[in-house]
């Protein structure tokens, strides 16, 4: 899906303006936004001053369930041949070969004519396997990038990239000229998602099998061993043995996420493919207090209260439903693997979103949830 970002699309693309909400620099309709799903960008004018171009950004407002169009956005020349490979804290990650950038292109409230673009160190493989860094699994950050005037003095801003396989790369963009490449002591595929715990100040990955968690603190070095935690699962649902066996045969992805108050949740998302259709179901576990060193107690729950959890190719995040009218509390919003839906934990039901009105169905879109933006 990410390959469509910055693609040149035909001018014959018919978009019905009555379904679009447009934003401009001088007149913003709000001081904060809903969570958005980043869809794609269409280049509308090429070869502007500086070598870049101009384009329109398309987003999906999940609370209002409508398409949002941000017009006349300057696209820096560095991103014209790059593709979006991740998102964290509402910032988009782009890659062109070995070059990596962080930008605010998908932020509807950011400057249209002067977007922020941050150059990251060149990517290098941790071993002789040259293809090690060809595929980015996902990204995470300790915090949003500080303002440009403060970046040189900010040692607390750390960027992490998980590549397919056993490579984790970390850096402090304000001071590091190269990545610290860490060899993960296990092979991970797409089912283990990197996340940063603000509460613990650590980068974390689930261990294959889903019964352990490993973490790295912010004093990272390439030879540092991660800290491992055993996950103890409690209050499991009363399911027949046949159902547990079915779940064991499913594709599973593990997502860790923290609420604004610091509550930690683990979402196990199970998917089973039937011919051309996919059936999915999640299980949510809340972390409870544990007095045992090296262990974490995870309690199955069907009640996360006012929280909404957002899962996609972005770093996962939570939003209180009460802070954004239109969101459904105690729900999980999911985008990816041909699924675009919201799962209600109370009723255990899945509602699929309609294809955004005004958007051609033969155009694939990205799969990155963006948290609410504010000015």
C-alpha cells in the first residue's frame, strides 16, 4: 500500500468535492482534530522552486467517517521518489534507498508551504546480510521531534526502527551521526511490533510465541542485552478447546499500547484467511501490578473503559472517546491486511467501514493511523 505515496495519478481521477473537507493556511476549522487514517498524496503541480512539487493529502476522519482533503501541500524534493514506511506520534517516516526522513506531510495543521523534514542517518545492515534493512517492519519514537531550534540540545528524543529479521536500529537524531544497530536475540517477522513505553522509558518487542517481552532502555549500546520479562496471563476467557486450537492456527500480531494515564495493554490480534476473505478477532490484556522481578501479570479484559485503541502500521496509540465526539468507547480501530474496521469489545462485534465516498475503489491506500493533531 505504501508505494502509492507521492505517486503521480491521472488527472482524470474524479473526486466529488461535496464529500471533501478542505483546509487552508489562513482559515482552520478547528484547534484539534480527530484521529485520521493517512490515505495517500496526489501530486498536482511539479517542478516548483527548490525542486519539489505541490500535492493534495487525503485522510479519513474516523470520528465523522468522511474524507478529508488538504490542498496545495508543498512536497520537498527529498520525498518525491520516497515511500512512506512508518508513522509515530503523527509524524511520517519516508525512505528512498538508504536515505530516511521524518516529515509532517500528513499533518493537516502543519505549514503547507514550509513542511518540516528531518534527515536521519544512513541505514546500514548489522551483518553481512545486505538485504537485512530492505524491509522496515515498523517504527517508534520516544516523543515527537522537538522544534528545530531545540533539536541540537535534545538528548531525550530517540528514534527506533525495527527491520524484518533480527535488526533493531536506534539513534538520537540531535547528536548521532550513525545508527546504533542492535542484534535482537531472536528472529521476528511481522507479528512483533516495536513500541516505546513512556511510563518505563524503554523500547519494547514481544518475543515470538507471545509469552515474553524484551526491552531496551535509553542508554542503549550495540552490545547491550535487553531485559526480558515473562508474561503471566490470567483470567483467560472460558473457550472450548477447539476454539483455542483454532486460534493457535491463526496468524497473530501482538500490539502493546499505553493509555494517556500510563495503563499498559497487550492486544493479540488473530486473523484467519478463508479463500479471499479474512476473519479477525482480538484479545486484550491489561497489565496488572506485579511484585515479582522479571514478570508481568497480564489480565484478560473486555473492558478498557473510555479508551479507543488504534492499530495499524503506525506505532499503536490510545485516545479517550470522550475527547473526540464520534469515537466509540471500549473499541479497537484497525487498519491493515485488507481490513478497515472497528471492533466493539462490549458486543464482540466487528463493523467494517465503507470505502471513503469520493475515492476510487481501485486505488489502494496507506495503513497508518494518526493521533489527533492540535495547534
